[in-house]
């Protein structure tokens, strides 16, 4: 069976290809060569938000364009083709999860800001002792009143130095079996208990 894009999808592809080809200035591209999460990156994402390009695959009820997964894939592929960085965690993990499971307060706070390119998340899963085996994670969150006290360490958290929030996997029920009792918390990086340490790679 031969599967091809529809005429409408081809048109979207052409529009996005043209858009991404002119989106980033040479100065911005140079600024992002060694760090894809900095002021230049934020400016690019904010510009995409202002242009209404971040919500291609989001439902209209949440401010998106209402397209499906094929169109979302076209959006991602065309961005990669032009070497345009995307807020993948924020746009494709945090946003859709909040749409389905978030409270109304969370939806109102985060979804418009994500589509505007104004808020950025980093994903806090991997740990030094557990790797990517989430069932073995050691970071804990103990509830005290209306708050959680979080203790633990993550590693390889891409963009943690620039993120506004961490999408944090942690153990909220220490008595549960290892594959249960795990929750996702949204951690504000402005919290005084939050800190990060860079991992310097060969390119600086």
C-alpha cells in the first residue's frame, strides 16, 4: 500500500518549510551553536509563539490549530530540516499531558504560556544511581500540608539551566512497590532549593 500526504498536508509542509527557512538569523544560529537553551533560543521560540506556529498538533479547545499527528510530524520534521530547535519536552510531553490530566488551574496557567513560547520545561527523569529505570528512582516528595518537600538528584536534564520548570518524576509513596508510588511534580526552578551543575562536553 502506498501512503502519501494529502494535498492539504503538502500545502502545510510547504508553508512550514518556507517559514522555518527564514526564522532564525545568522547571529541567533551562531549563539545556539554550543548551547541550544539560551536567550537566543528563547527569542526564537517566543517568535514562533507570536506567529501561531507552536500549536499545530494541539486541539483547538486548548488554543491549537486542531491538526492531527501527521501534521504534527510534518511540523517537527520541517523544523529539524531547517535546524530549528523546538521545545520538545514542553510542547509534546508537558502540554498534551496537562491537556488530558491537568487541573483547570494548571491548564489556564501553563497551556497559553506554552503556546506563546513564554514558558520552558526540562524533564527530570534520569538519576545518577538509577539511570533511566524510573522504577528505581530515589528522588522523594513528601507532602506537608499543601506543599511537597522534594529531595533528590537528577542527571542529564537537558536545558535545566534555562528551564522555568522541571517536569519531575519522584517517589511520593515510599511504601508502594517499586513500579508504583511514582508521581510527576512541576517544580519551579526559582525555588531556593533548586540548583544545577553543568556537564561540560567536548564542544564546550
